[in-house]
């Protein structure tokens, strides 16, 4: 059983929901990433999504775009991202790490090489935003053979056939994008989430995490009532970008602790 499956199974037995923060690797300071990951895990993060910087992040809003730009200026690429995971694994062997990004960096690196190196580094799952299920069956099979989970996005506009196909290919969890638009956009409608998740569960038998638009403890708790976990990215990245180097890990940990406390209340 993968770390991700083990984590969700344990949470289910405890009657708790997964807290999944997203941060961009190398942002806001390259030498703070591993420290931040460790601090968030200690504060209650169940899975960490680590963003792979890319120059054209079409699904991301201004906050995460800025994070990617800062990381790229520091020459952070897939090689450095995998090194962050290796360093994290040296001190934390239980918290799952999911690499989230776009196809271009992975294809430039080489999909076969990426699969081998990601597994060796201690990565648990991969979410490639611009890989639709019908175009990545070989990649999905390679990841599965290596024991890595392939996570897909679902959206309010996803058709029944798309949800069903993703239910057949995905492992670990699926990430339901609760809003139309980019990360950090719009106002989250928890009633719409409550209607969407049962529709997804008709075809998807693995956990459902919900993200986009979750900015505080109250919203996280409302969304968690209808899902298996919550994903928080833009608000966390926004908080971190304003911090001096020595405050990054503490700020991340405090935010995660606040959300964790609300989810467990």
C-alpha cells in the first residue's frame, strides 16, 4: 500500500480529513523549502503537494504564477525539486509528497527517467495539470509499475465520461477543482461542492480532495464536511511570499496548525 493510500486509510479510521497544502519548490527562498515541508508536516499536513516551477502555468492565478517566477529566477527545475524530496525523506519517511506541475518539464527530463528518479527520491504521487487521461495511459502504467500514484484534476465542467475514465486510471486521490478558472480565483460555493462530490463518487472509488478557493479555517471545515480532504495553495503561498527567510517555516506551520485545528474540531 502506498504512503498516500496508507495516510487516507488511517485518517478514515480516525474519522478525520486530509489537509493537503501546496507550495512551490524553491519559493520564496530556495534554501527554505525543505525546512518548510518538515514544519508543515509537523504542524498537521497529511500530504504535501510540491509545485514544479514552469514558465507557462496556465491553470494558476497570479499568486502561484509569481511563486513560479521567483523559483525559476533561482534556477529551480525538476532536478532541484527531486533533491528537495530526497532531503525531506532523510528526516520524514511517512508524509506523502505529490509533485504537481505541467507536462513540459517532465517530458524535457524524460518520462522514463523521471519515473525512476522520482521513485528513488521518495515521491509518492504525480499530478500533471495538462495530461488528460486519454493522452497519458503509458505514463500512468509506468508510474503504477513503479508504485507511484497518478492524480488527476476534476472540475465542475467534467463530463460523466471524463469522470468515469479518470476513475479507472487515477490512484491515490482525485483533486476536485471547485471553481471555474485559475487557482486563487472566485468565491467558493460549498453548496456546489456538496452536490459535485457525490456525482464524482459514483465513478471514483478513491478519496476526493477539494481545492481552489479555500483560504481560511472556516471554509476548509465546510468543504471537508463533503470531501475526504482539502487542498490549500494560493492563500498559503501568498502568506509565505511576504515573509523574511527566517519566518517562512514558522508562518507555514502556524497556518497549517490553524487549519488542522479547525478540521479536527
